[in-house]
C-alpha cells in the first residue's frame, strides 16, 4: 500500500538525514580556531598533496635525451654563421621557432652595431739569400670532409677590428705577447719599434697581445698557433688537435659592446660615435694584425735570428730553437678591414612566474660563430634548446615556476659580447631591480671534466646541484665526483674576466651569476674545424655530456626559480673577500699603504652574513612549523636583500680608467681580458705604483682600498636586518 500524504516518504525539501552533530559543533568554534584549521588544511595540501619543487627537479633530470641536443647541433652547424650575415639570421630564426614551438612567448630583439670583416689580406716572408714565401692564409679541408663545399662561406682568417694598413719590417719573436714578454725583450735590448711582433696564442686574450705589441712600438703583429699548445697529438680528423693549416680567428677589440655606443645601448635613433671615432678608441688594436697557422708560424720562426730565446719561450719536442730577432726575417703584411654597421638579433623567450613574476632567473648562451661553431657556441645553444624541451615537458605535467625564467640566445658575442651587453644596457633599470641570477653557458661541451665559475654566494648551490646530476662518463658517479676528481684548483673560477656573456651582468650591473662547461680548452677553437664532426668524434660521441650540461644548468635554474627562499650563501663571499685581502696584503708589504679599512669592512660584512644565516634558519622553521604566520612578506624581504647584496659591490664611477666595469670586487686583469682579478681597481693601482714607485701612485692605491671598503660596507647594509 502506498504511503499516505507522503508521511513515510522523504520530502523533496527535507534532508535525507539529520544534520550531523560535528557540523553543529563547528558552528560554535571560535573564529580563530576556524582560521587555524583552514591554515592547517592549506598547509597539509601544500606540504603533502601538491608536488614540491624537488619533485619537479627530479622529474626534470629524468627527461634528458641525447638525441635532442644532437639534432639541434647538427642543424645549427650546417654552415658558417658569423654575426651580421644571412646565415646567422637563419640560425636566429631556428632558435626562435624551436622555443616558440613550446608555446613560450618568444621574440627577436635587434640592434644595429659596428662589426668588422676582412676586405683584403696578404702576408709574405723574405730573408737574405732566401726566396720569398707568399702565405696562402687559408685553412685546408680534408679528403671526405662533409663540409668542404660550404667551407668557402667561412669568413677569411682575420682579427676583427685590426687597423688597416701595410707594413714591411723585420720580425721579432715575443713569446705569448704578454706585457712581461715585451718587458723582457726591452731588458735584453731587443728593439721592437717599427717591427712586426710575432707571438703565439695562449695565456692571454689576443686583443691584449696586439695591444701590448702596439704599446711596445711594433708596427704590426702576427699571432700563430704553436704546436706545443695546439698540436700535441693527432690532428683532426684523425685526432682532436689543430691541423697544420688551422687558424684561430677572433676579435682584437678590448672593449665591451657596440664600439659606436660605449656605455649606452644601441637602440633605434640613439647617439653614436662615427665609425672613424670608434676605430680611434684606445680599446681598438690600433695596428694591422693577422692570425696565422702553426705551419706558417714555424716557417717565420725558422728565419728569425738573434739570441736564443729562454727555455720557457721554446716550442715543444722536436721544434727548432726559437730566437728573439729582430730579423733577418722580414714580413710584408697587408690588412684592409671593412668596418660596417650591421644588424644583430638576440632571441628572448619567457616562462612567466606564478607567484613572483617580477623576479627573473635568466639563462643565456650566444649563437654566432666564427665558423661552424660545433663547440663554441652551438654546443651551448643545442643544450639550451634541450633544456627548453624539458621545461615544456614539465609544464605539461603541471609545473609552473614561482619566478619568471627568461631564456636568451645572444648574437655577436664573438666580436665584443655585443648582443648581451646592448640588451643589459638597454634594460639596466629593470634588470637591476628584478634579476635574481644570470646563468651562462657558452661552449657547453668540449671534452671531459666539469668547470664551473660563479659569484661566491652561488658556490654552495652549484655543489649541491652537481651531486644530483649523473657523471656523463661514469654512470656510478655524479658530476660532483667528476669535478672533485679533476683536482681543479681553485675549485671555482670567478667571473671577472671578459670571456663570455656574463660580463655585462656581473661586471656592469652586479647580478649574481654562474658560467659552466663540461670540458675546458680544446685545440680547434675558433678554427674551420670546430664543427659537428669534431664534436661527434671527440667532444661528445654519445652526446651524454650535453645531457649532463642541460641537467646541471636547468637544475640550478629550477632551484633559483622555484624555491621560496633563495639558495644563496654569502659566507662563501666573506671567505673570498678575506682571501683577496690577504693577497693584497702580501703585495704591499713595506709600502706606505694601510689595509685596515678593507679588513674592517670585511669583518662587518661577515657579521651581517652570520645574522642573515640565523634569520634564514628561523624563517625555514617558520615555514615548516608555523605556516599560518605572515612568513611570505618576510621571505620576500630577505630574498630581496640576498638578491641586491651583489649590486652593492658596484660603484657608479666604475674602475679608474675603465668606467664600464662597475664591479669593484671582480673585473678583468688590466693586461689580460680573459683573466679574472679580485679587487681589480686595487690591482691596477698596485701595478702602476710598482712601475713608477712614486708617492702619489701609492696614494692612489690607498684610495682604491678605501673605494673597495666602501662598497663592502654598502653590501653589509643591504644584507643586514633593519
């Protein structure tokens, strides 16, 4: 019998069950208890249900593929692609399209800058009683070379920005062309004035070799690749060493950025120096110069007479005795350059951060190459594209960075770090206020071993990250094990030299930075033989080293972009400052100089570091055990201080006589642009004072000590709790 009037059937408006007691009880809870409960639920969800940064870091490491980098490198190195050419613009389009294919917002940023190309070159050698030799100045291909047909597109061997002119004069052997080598020649009474200085590559930047020759009075310079340094085994393609006709091409400009816009960006409609004014700069070589092969260099050295050079100036086993000259060998050198305004293109790709989109972690690598760029730089470009693929795969699995990641592919690095420098100069205000760190990879892979350089607050992060990445040459070890086994001393390089695109970030605007590579020097550097075949046969036959390079690069980026508290440790910086001060102290013993301002500032900085460490530990405890407290604002505050402390080491006026270099802790050595110097301004002043030994010169040293002490004091104030 059906129920009557719905008495035994639940009403559509009535609940099926009575309201549970807990719900009625909850209504009587104190509002603070409700807030605490909600906070606990949110914390529980974040702590135990949402994937942690470490989860995505592990996932990132698992996504590596040696096929990805290999495929990109093969495409990027199909033809020579020097900056300013159509071939290089095609590689820019390739990188842009590869990054955009992952749905990362990507754009090309162009600049008009002064580049240099060879118009005419010739070099001949003569000596009494000898037939004149006309050098071909060509790098020969080999039988079966798959790139033989396109090798003719490579820029002829030259030194960018060398002065145009013709010189016929006796040759003088100048070893590595260092300042001390020319000083030795002067002490031995060897007259360099008006002569052609012949020096070998190695030890110092080629631009310093030419400049040192110019300052010694030479009328021209020739730089060759000595077999002792570049041909110590089987030559390519049978081995990794430089073939007899191989030549290291490169820039001889000691400046940074576009020569027509020193200290400011090459933006549209900007103020510019004329080409003539730019070429008259003291940073330009100022004399004609050419690079030549080891074979041609040996032919020249065989005809140089005079006193026998010192033992450490000699060549390798079996080489003839090197003599100082001058003459009787006479070199007739002609170089005519084509200095012209050209368009370069940076590729910029952005992954916007979720919680802190206004904080940037920037990754950079350059794309332009003197020839094919198998190692330098496109092993790095291929690695960047593999890294981007992995980040895209992470996004598909739910990852989004806390902070914004910007991937940059620079142009015209080979000429004078131009693409990165112009971008930094154009965006200086934004970058100084927002950038957490810059992570540079140039030649990602060229052999065995791990070689990191960094500003010191990132030392600990690099050590930790390297312990998570597999050694590409031994699956039972980590990259950290490989690093330790190499007995590298010092363990970390420092970023004071001008060797790559970190320069503008560290030395001009004070951004914490890293530079990394797997492998160090390689013999076919900047030559025609730096191609895909060299990489496939000798640099990384299985492309596992590229996987490791992408892993360490990306892992450091993920930790900086995703961790709530930045993984910086300034105790390493304090130790570095102290060690540098000890080195300065040894150099000025007995001189009228006091280092007490420097020592005092470092002591105060260390105190600030200890306080910051205590604060970080307290915040970590807050994060774990009291997530309902107002920690995020405190995290933001200390992260800003950690980020901005590096900026405080810069000074607006820059180094004395080198104003573009604003960082007073790290900068290039005065006589070697590749060399990183701690306290470069003090070092410059000491060199001058020891050369002149005048009281005003030692006063200049004291002034530089005070300048450095002031920026360290500023860093202390930035890092300190207020």
